[in-house]
C-alpha cells in the first residue's frame, strides 16, 4: 500500500499508546513515514516531547503529545476528549508492563497495575475508538501482544496471561469487524530490543528483533488477517510450540528462555 492509500485508509490521525520510546516510538515513525499525523500517549513528558520533535523534523507530520496514565480510570475517555475534532483512523495499543520474577514474590500493586494497563486499558481503547471507525467505514486497530501469550511463561506469569487476553480480544474483534472496512490486527513479537529489554536481559534471545523491524512487519500486515508474528524464526518457533510440542514442553521451553535472558537459573 503506497503512502497516499495508507493515509486515506488509516488517517488522517493515528493514536499510539506507549509512544514515547522503544516499540511505540518505532510504530510512530513507521506511521509518520506513511504520511499520517500522530497523537502519542505516555506517562513521561520528556521522552514524549523528544520523540514528537524528531518525528516532526523527519517526516513533516503533525504530532500531538498527551501525558497520561492509561491504567487510570477514565483514561480512554480522556484521550477522546483531548483528540476532539480529530479523525483518528488508526489506534496502536502498545503500552504494557512486564514484571519479571516468581509470581508469589511480586508486589500485589504492581500485578494489579499490569492487569489494568495490559488488559483493561487495551480493551477500553478499542471500545472507545472502534465505533467511529466502523461508522466511517475505514480504519485500523493494532493490539500488541507477544509470543509469551501463547502459553504460560514461568517468571512472567502475569505478563504472559495478559498477552493471552490481548490475542483473544484482538482475534474476536477482527471477526466482529470483518466487512466493516476496519482492519484489526494482533501483533505477537518475540524478544524486542526495547530500552526495558536491554536493561533486564543479560543476552538476546534467539530471534530478537529491533523495534523498527517489528513495527514495519506489523503495519505491513494490516488487513491481511487477524494476527502477525514478526520475524521468520519467531514464526517457526511459534508453530512448533503450538502445534508440534506438548503443552508442558512449550511452557518449559519459554521458562528456560526467560530465565536465561534474565541471567537466572533454569525454570521448568
């Protein structure tokens, strides 16, 4: 799809949740490259402003920044109010938390915040912005999940559970919106070299991709089905884990991979 066609189908504005750095910033750059104006949402105003300035300078698009905690009550309505008068044709629900460690050792407040952001905020963003797209007969919704959502992952129990929620939600919305002109897509990347990943991982996992690689693969897959797994090796691994291996083996493999990446002893 060329720049003009993309902007006509998914513009004139796109909302990227968690758009200040890492994967969210990469999505913003990929969308800006295709000629669509951006609204970027994140909690920290400094990185948000820096990313917005870079996008304006490089791609000549308009960029609105909104400092907000998407896990807070009423966040989706707040965004809609901030964007009043702007036609949002694409929403990328990317914001997420991924607390690592044994489930029983994690802080209960952090777990609750993770569920609120990864699950509730994602669903409420979709619920708030999809109706207008359906009414116009065009638009797109990208829900960012993870290969970790394909099975339980020891050491990332709540994160993997929330990403399974995102997969199921996105696939259902894809089916519900078919024929409406709105494209819903779940992106399930493996390890991505985001700032958070570089801080916690002691070594890259096999198939690790850059944020730019994931964003480009995902945006290119809009309208081609309910789910995309960026990266050839990740596609092969996902097929093997879901179709060829017993469930308990898939859980153990992901547990060991997570422990190795975090520099911990073997799990599972």
